[in-house]
């Protein structure tokens, strides 16, 4: 039922987004106030789209048998770049810059379901944007022995060690709401990221480095 509701919500949202795009193209450059308002609507549409995606993931998580999705080889740096491009408008609204660092392993191909891997990484990125306190969010790609890894680092509050496992569960996200060290984000973001990662054939990890919060997506090499 949740998957069906998510599908129904996408239709009017798609119409909203398309019409805002038309209005932006038809607005004169000097109408700054109008252009800023349309830009805000565009960002809000993107936020709603992510919440709808997460609502669908919440429905999938409650199925007795989650769907088995095809996994195909994908260059992991390409996945990171795609997700950064989609998150740039949200980052700008928070006064944050997304930076893809030059790192090793950028030629690594991983075996994942592309859309679900993108949803997982998108939720991790937004969590870093939301909690990064306006500082740059750093994205790096590296190759491990059997995995390609995307690392997202921000200077916001570190996810409390006592909540690291719970934060990636539905019940844990409820606990994290209102907790400065819980790093709750819209649409049960970290829980949705975990569901999407599992469906994609990947896994999530959380750590700290130099006092900064680090969220990672680990995907098996193709």
C-alpha cells in the first residue's frame, strides 16, 4: 500500500516540477525575487521527491519477501558524480558546497542495482548536508580489496557511538529525531539509506575521522 501511495504522489509532484521549470524559463533575469521563489519551489520539489522515494522504501522494507533486483557493473565514481549533481540544489539551499576529492580507485566497477545504490547514497549525502553546519561536504571514492567505497565526510555533529547501529533502523530514527547526536534527516533518511543499500547489494558503515562524521557506502567489486 505504501508503494502504491508513493506512486500516486509522484504524478502531481512531476507536474509541479515541470511547471516550475517552465516558469523559470519564462521569467526575466531581472525579476530576482520571482526567480528566487521559483528556485525555492524547485528545491522543495526535490525534497518531496526524496521523501516519496523513502516512503516507497519503507513499504518495501515491510514486505515479507523484498524484491530481487538486477545488479549490473557500474563505475563507482560515476555513481558518486551522479548523486552529487542531484544533491547540488539542496546543498546550495543550506549554504554548503559538495566536493568530490581526487582519490584512488576511481576506475573501480562495482556490482549493484544502480537506482537503489543512488537512493542510498543520496540519503547519506543529504544527511551530511543537513547536519554539516554549512561546511563543505567531502566525497571520496576508493578501492578496497573486494569493494568500491564512497566516503562522505562533514564537519557537523558526530553520530553518537551509542546510536550508530540504531540510527539505520526505523525505530532508531524515531529515537534520533530531536537528538542533536542522532542525525535524523527527512523521510527517515538513514533507515531508507540502509534499505536501499541492501536492495542494491551494498552495505553502509559509519565512523569518525579527525573528529568529523563519516558515512560510507561499500559495494562489492564487479
